[in-house]
């Protein structure tokens, strides 16, 4: 357990030392501020401002989970496995007195940790940015938006674990990232062609928070979708561990 904790801490610190992590954290702060200033520039009686001013955290969540956070997960997963394998640092890590399963677990934990951090930063920045909106009620809907951000973490973790699996299986960073993006675009577009596939497509759950907002979805539907996402996490994590155990570094 000590080796697992030490490696989890090491991977977390290493990820924070990368420019990509700090860059995405900066985007999570700047985008809500820029959106707030844009809304504040509108006339006070503008219907757009009245509709969006009090719900900035929810307004920011959709584009963030659709584009920015998946891109962060894909790029980071590609660096953690394909990138380190190409650079030889993964082989050095595996020479330490720690099992491959713990190495994989520590890297997956670091990825999930920063997904949670970025969501938290976005929520705090969006809620604070609401104070800059003229006529905006910054306190309205904060509890609902916090719940939405919390439940969004599960599909993002599932997407990150799938990205880790792809990264282990592909030998280069560019190839891993290209394959992840191709899978993401295909899986996102598939429900438009076959709507029945939406229930089983992982990336259809990027706006999963909508089902939780306002208590509109029945409990059975929420329980079913939660089970699907947990199953994705278990399968992707297990396959990733097995793949790393078989990988010759």
C-alpha cells in the first residue's frame, strides 16, 4: 500500500508539473470570466442576459465536458502511457519495487484526480464570475450546478480510463491521440444515425448532468445509466491493467 500511495503522489505531482495541466486549469478559470464579461456587456434588459446570467456554471459545463475536458484526458493519457513508453521512463518505473497493476492504478488515479480538479476549478470560477454579470443572481441554482458538476465526474473518469487503455495499446503519442479523437467523434456521432445506440455509447453521457438537474429523470433511469458508466469504468480499468501486464517495455 505504501508503494501505491507513493506512486500515486508521484504521478499527481508530475502531472501538475506539466504545462498542459496548468494550461487547462487556466482555461477553466479564464473561459467563465470571459463569458461573464461578454454577458455583462449586453443591455440589462437583454433576454439573453436574463436567461443566462443566473446560471453561468451550467452554461459553462456543457462545452467544457464536450470539448476541453475530453481533450485534456486524451492528451494526458497519451503522455502517461504511450509517451512514457516511447521515452523509456515507463520502463524505469516498472523496474521499481512496485507491481504493474499499482503503476497503472496510480496513473489512472492521477488522471481522475485532475479531472475532478478541473471540474472544481470551473465550478468555482463560473460561480465567482457570476458576480460580474449585471443583474445576475450568482447564488441562484448553485446547489443544482454543484450536483451537476459532481455527477459529471463519473462519465469523465470512464472516458479517461478508456483513453488509458487506448494509449497502452498504441505505440506512439500521435497515434494514440488520433485514435482517441477518431473514436470520440465516431461515438458522439453514432446516436444521430442510430438513436438506440445512445444508451450504450459512453460519450453520449458527456451531458449526463442534464438528467440530474431539477430531478426530471426517474430514479430507475438514473440508476440504469449509473450502472452502465460503472460497468464501463470496471471493464476499461481491468482491460488496461491486463494490457500493461502483457506489454513488453
